[in-house]
């Protein structure tokens, strides 16, 4: 998107490069290079036809929002407490919900100054090996808590049904919260028994999922640890980075013509940006952040505690408390792994001993296929498309 003057300047630059010495003659032809007044009037005419009037128009009077969102039907527009809220989930956003990370940690932040009415834009993001990925987008005329709560409920309503009746979701969520915030492990077990007794027969799949989480309770239960696992994300930089993408790569540091166009850009153009980004990563065409890999300690310093839990002593600080490595989730208790997201030598040693894949998933064929599937919605690709060009040593 460009302003009228910037569009004209871009046209002149392209014509100058194309025609060279003949540019002065070409630029004098107004059928090729119109003047600013004509271009501005054309801009007003075309944008009014596409998005409606841009002057003093609030979301409450926008009838064209669903019309401009051409790539999905998962859009909702509602009035709540005098404010208007738009919630949308594009096909790529819907597919991003299949990532494991989308069920573990979600980031949300708001920004504004993107259109003439200064609507608030909320991005809901998750983390992936390709960087932050959007799970949904909301626009509203307010940042009040009630508005945000309503917008999140609207997003849940337009997502595919997860198999749990709408009337029961709040009760089940409250049951899980009681488990998370239990004051002791005994209390956790009691709440889990209540969940099994009251809901096990009604939602067996949900109970199976909850039991799987309960088996890993040391990772998330507040009574069993004094910190919360954030995979190294201790700020909201995932969403802040996404807003930089919106303002730099979608809006080009200009304001939308009106709220309808802003919705158009946040669903159609933002979708296209993340498609290109994922395709580049899947095809190996995007520079990856290098993972630091220190020399691994010898296997004699690794002690297996259970199926996936290991204790690893540093070769340089053997007298220190050993680090705990969980191979199932590729995590280590050392500071480098927890806070810097570095592939530490302790985790590397355990994975090499087990013969497991490294957690940098987009280096594997299956990981690259998953990213391409999110980007395009297709799983059928030529054989060997995601295979490395050269075999790894030892293969």
C-alpha cells in the first residue's frame, strides 16, 4: 500500500529505468504519468467503491468487513457494551493451531495508529521454528477488559469445534485451573479424581488429554516448581515483532484508508506474508538463527533417571549439581537452555546418545513438510523435495 504521492514517485522511478533517455517525453504524457490531483481523485473513487467512505466511519457502521475477507468464512463482527469487535481466523491461522507450541504458550499484544479511526489491533501469536505465527486477529474500538474477553470468546466461537460442548467448556477450564493452581500435590490428585469421576464418561478424549498433561505435572504445576516454563520467551517480543511486520511489510508505515481496508490487510495480506515466510523456511531459502552447539560431554557423565529424564554433569564443573535433561521435550535445566534458547551441550549429548533428532525441527524433512502444510494446506509434495542436497556424515 502506498500514498498517492509515493505511488506516483514509484511509477516515475520505474518509467525512468525502463525508458532511459526517452523518459522526459514519456513523463510529459498524462495518460502515462497523471498529475497528483487526478491520481488523488482516482484513489478516492476506487477506494470508496472497494471499502466505502473513509471519513468519520466507525466499525459499527461497516457492512463490508466480511466481503473483503475473501480467504475465510471464520470472521465475526459483534457489538458489546457500546464497542464493536471484529475477530478473524484465516486458513493459515487455523492450521497453525495444529502446532504443539500453540497449545503450550500464546502471546497477545495490541497496537494502534494503523487507520484513520485508530482502531486497536490485537494479534494472537504462537512460537514455531519459523518464528512467531498468528493464531488469530482482533480489531476493536476499545482495549477494555470486557472488550478483550468478548473478542477472545468470539475467536473461540469461530474456530472449529473441538468436540466439547460450548456450555461445558467453562466448567472444564475451571477444573483444569484448580489443578494448575493447587497448593499441594495431594490437592492436585484430588482435583484430578473429581475431573475423572464427573467428566470421564462424557468426554473420554478430553480426559485422556488431561491425563497426559498430568503425567508431566512437574513441568507446569505451580506447587511443584517455583517458575513457569516459557521456552526462553520472557517478554512479549513475539507479538511485538509481528506488529513490526504488520506496520513495515503490510502497511508500509502508512495508515489504512479506513477500517474495512485494515481488516482486508490483516486477513488477506498478512496471510500472504506468512505464507511466503513459511514457504521460504520450508524450502531452506530463509536464513536460520544459528544454534550454539558446544562440545558434548562424554557419555560416562550421563545418568539415566527414567525413560526420558537424564542427569548430566558438566565436564568442566563435575563437582556442581548435575543438570536435568528431559529428552521428551528437548529441555535442560541449565541457564543457557532455559533463558537463552541455546541448544546446550547437555541436551546435545543426551540426544546423540539416544540417537534422537535434534530439536531444530525445520532441519528435518518432517518438520519442513509440516511448515509447508501450514503455509499451503497441502501435504502432497514430490518425493525428496524436503531432503537435504547432501547426505549427513555417517548416513
